[in-house]
């Protein structure tokens, strides 16, 4: 697999692991010194803090969907950068809440002995919309078998 395809694969694995709550796989996509900047209020300086936060806030009651495409990836030796277009959705039925939005991810990658890993990630929103599920009386959401619950 060439470098660009390997970088795409690690990003897709990161998103899939987040949405399926496969925390060990999610952790494995990141370097130990990864930094994260998600919007204006969430920042992380290491893998443990980032993964622990995701594990505790994106628990069984939170259903997420993250889709990233249109990558622009530049490889420079054992380092690379990537820009991605993100569309996401978060459903929290317990609080009758849904968020959907879009953003542009900016990532940095590093080649390791175990392959490409994300060493910096974050996004800037183009928009974020929320709604109350009370506004959609017939809305139902049932967690599926793909989730690691």
C-alpha cells in the first residue's frame, strides 16, 4: 500500500473506531504525543487524555456518525499532512438532542514502526446545527450491533 492510501486507511480507522466505540483501535491510530484541537473548546496534549475523554463522553448513550472525504494529503518523508472535509452527526436520545455539522479537519501524520499514525488532529467548523428530538415526535434511535457496547 502506498503512503497516501495508508494515511487514508488510518484516518478511516480513526473515524470508524470512534463511531463504533472500539477504544483500543481508536487509541492505536494515534501517537502517544498526539495533540487534538476540536473546535474552539476541546484541546488535548496527549493520547491518554484524548482517548479517555472520548471514551467517557461518547459512551453507550451517544450515537455518532463521522464521515471524512475529499482528502488532500502531502507526504514529506516520514511525516505528512492531511486536510479532510468532515460531516458529522451526534444523537443523544436520553437528552432528546441531535447535532449535525461540517468542518475541515487538519491532521499531521508520522510514520512509525507500526505504520502511519495521527500525531496531530483537529477541525474548524463550517457550521454546527442542533435540534431537540421533541421537535420530531416520531424519531427513534436504536443502537446497532456494530457498536462495542
